[in-house]
């Protein structure tokens, strides 16, 4: 079968199989530790995709991946608490451009990385009632605005959920809902800007499907970890990703 007929001109069949297989691995990482897979996938896709398609296609793939993870862990999700996050996200998507577009990309990455490390390692008072609606609304606005330009705000969202929720399943499930909101808003914005997803649709659907397989595998690892193990590796993963942001800012 000639798979090239259903692929964009820029993607060879071998590359497509690589990306579909990698989606299993990256989704498993995020399902197990709450963070990391999206950035790994973005870096991998950047090796093969044209820049004009990279962010919107990655957004669609991650929208599907996070939706699958949110569905699989739906019993641990707190959808009512995510409503303020979504409202803040809409405001951040609409107003964020006028705030941050004048700042150098390196400054944005440095500030974001520093804030992620602070939120991850500094002991803060627990948020009331599993997370204040005001805190969630502000977090949704800031993280969504930054995601339009930095594209690597998953660690920020996950660090926020790590402070707001008590169990590892709640952290991973609600991080998935938060990132699903991010990527949905991003896809809508690129749609209004005229990006044509149609040539990329078969590849994105295959990556979303294989990503759900990774979610199931990663969730099994999540079930086997205790809270102490999860919190340790969760902080390590978030810190490594923040360090990568620092590296990008410097170079």
C-alpha cells in the first residue's frame, strides 16, 4: 500500500511511522509522570516538519493526546474546578498577545523556567478546596497567553496542578484537562489564521490513536507508583524541562 498518497508532501512514509510510534512513547511518559511527552514530541517533529506546520499540527496531536488521557483518568478529574481555568485561558488567548509579543523570546523562556522551578520546589501553603477558582483563573490566563508564544507551558500547568491536588492521579488527570484547553484554543487561533489541516489530518489521527495506546501503558505505571515515587520523579521531570527552557533562552 502506498501510504505517501495520504501524507503531506513534506513527510515520507518512514518518517510518518516514526512519528506514530514516538507518539506511543511520549504519551506514556506524560501519563506516568504528568509532564514531558509534549515537549519531546515537539522537538522530534521539528526535525521533519516545516516550521509553518509545526506548531498547529503539534497542537492538534497534543489536543487529541490530552483528551485521551483526560478520558482515561476521568474519575480523578475535577471538571468544575477547571471551568475557571478555561475562562482564564480564553482571556489569556485574546489578550496575551498585546502583553508579551513585545518581549524577547529569551526573556519569556527565562521567566517561565524560573517560575516553574519556584512553583515546583518552593513549599507553599495548600490551596483551599483543592484549588482556588481565582488561582485557577489566573493560572489559565497566564499559561495560555504564554503558550501562544513559548509553546512549552505544560510544566507550568502541571506544576500548578501539583500544588492544587493531593493525589498523583488527580495531578495527571487535571493537567491533561488544562493542556487540552490550551491546545484547543491554540488550534482555534491557527484555524482563524488560515492554516489548512486537511493534508495533515491522516497523520495526526494516527498519532492521536497511537498516543492513546501510550496513555494506557503509562497509566499502568502510574497505578504502580506510590505517591512518594511520583512526587520525586514528577519534580525531576519538571526541573529537567525547565532547564531545557533556560538552555533555549541562553542559546
